[in-house]
């Protein structure tokens, strides 16, 4: 039997066991994701969807998930993309991401998430940009990407990264 943990499940648990800090969630376990109340090496997979940006210590957050995974276990994480053009527009207006989302500590560029994964000792298997939006500026941004004035990453709201715990 495969055992999967959804870290920060909120009201939409996506795994056999859900954990969240909020008592107002569908979590099976209420606990801090920086100090997971599980033995080392018991989960086959960990899922974390739009939770990393809520962490005051993202490296500890990932190290805890590494600890509870079995060797060869996988982590699937989705987080906000700091390259997304709408965050640049807000910054231009003087609004920080943390002010716009008051319960976010920070957001990450794709290369920063990959670096955090490596620092937590995960092998990065894949990374993709997801949640391409369709807003009023998307056509203009697409043109700027095509002519090389903006990066392709600026069209995507989120980053999805999959990692694997190496052998012990």
C-alpha cells in the first residue's frame, strides 16, 4: 500500500493523509509542517500545493518532507512563480507580494525552488510552469516574450516541481 501525505491540505485533501496548521481544514493531523509528527522514512509520496510561500523557513519545510519520505520517495510541490508578470505590475505599483497576500512570506523564481530542493538533498526530476492565465495583458506579454523582451516564465502563475529522495 502506497502512503501519501498532503502537506498543507486545507479544505481539499489530495492524499491518504492530510496535515495542516489550521483547525479549519480537512486535515487528519493538525501540526506545523516544519516539525512533522511522523517517523522518518514512512511516506512514499508527499504533495504540497501552494504552501511553500506560506513558510517562514522554506528550507526546513523541505527538509522535514525529505526526512519522512522513504528512499526513492517522491515530492510534488506547486508554488507561486515570482516571474509571473502580474507580480511585476504590482511591484511597479509599490505593492509587495507579501502585502498583496498577507499570509505569504515570499515567492520564488523557478531557479530558487530548484536550489532549495537541492539544498534539502532532493534530486530534481522535473520542473514545469503551470497555470497559464488568460488576462487582458496576456496577449501583450506573449508578444514581448516572442520578441525576447520578457521570459516565457512571465506568462505562468505557478511552478510545479517533482523531486526524489535518494538512497540512504
